C-alpha cells in the first residue's frame, strides 16, 4: 500500500502523506516514497507547483520512533534519511506549499519549514519535542532556524512546549494560519498565484531567496543586475512582457 499518494491537476502535484495509522511518522519507506514523488514532480513539465498534504488528523508526528528503536547500532536511523528529504524540498526548483490540517511534531516541523509556503489551521498544534526524548532537533534546524525568530526558536527548542497555528504564523514557521473550513481555499489561492509565474523565473526567485550575502553592496548589485538582465532577455521574460502588454495570460499559465 502506498504511503505517499500523488494527484496532479491544473499544474499542481499534491503529494499526500498517507500513513495515518502511525500518524504519518517519517519512516524510511514513507520518506523514500516522498522522494520518489518529488522526483516525478520535478521531471513532469506539466507540474508547476507541489503541495505536501496528509490524510488523517495528524500532519506528521516526526521520526518513526519504532523504526529508530529497532535500528541496529550501525544502521541508518530515519533521522538521517530526513536530511535527504529536507534538502530535496529546500532545493526543489518548483514552489512547494505545505498544507497542515493537524498536529506536527519534531521532524514534521522540518518538512513544513522546508516548504516555500505553509498554511495551517489555527487549531493545529506544533512542538519541538526532541529535548523531552533526550535528543536534539539537529537535522531540522537546517530548514527551521532560517524561518524562526531567534527568541522564539530558543524558547520552543529548549522547552519542547506545544504551540498553536496562530503562534506558528507569528514566529514565521508557517505563512498563514486560517480557520479549518478555509484551509483548502487558502492553499488553492496560493497555488493559483504560483502557476501564473514563469517556470524559470520561479526557480530563479527561489535561488534568490537562498543566496548568501555578498561581500559588498556593489558586488551584490552587480550580481543582481546581471541576473535581472538575463531574465529580461530570456525567451520566458520576453513572453511575459509581451503577454502583459497584450493583456493576455502568458503561455505557461495552465489552462483551467
């Protein structure tokens, strides 16, 4: 039985974590299927954005602790494979949206932070529960810490306390927290906007958001000016400008 289901429509591939019996825990099989789903979405030119969703009441409970406990001393525990998953989402050239309709813990928060946009319900709960298990939130820090306000990160990492969707939005873990009955509409609205962007421009913008700081403002501006000129001169850029001037959808916008 598949642990991650994929449905593609109107330019959006939805990858649904479908292991509700163990609260969508990050087992090795589930993570392998998630990586396979991302690979398929990457190579499918019809896919313009990806949504990571879930079945059952829990978005993701974190690493599969049963598998972790059974791993041999020299075996690879699920937390190590999680690094591959987080890198794949963070570096994915197409926009990724997390749809969170229920609780997330530990590694599940790493998935949410790795996504470009994340929408949760106000009732959803979150916790960095690692310290209460005698471990640390090491792997997920690569994606979580760039999102969180430093004081909030210190508080929530060290206490392991539970917080709700509104707090998650306040500290930057998610983009927005909405009423439960408005979650799907909010996710759809973001997807509708994302598929209107040029594919190469979206990938380039994601690179822009991740770029390291330059040594000086002049070096920074020189790099940015060159990037800008390259996109304006590209076929995609010329089509986008032409579509704007002609008051029509650009050629890359999926048909309804």
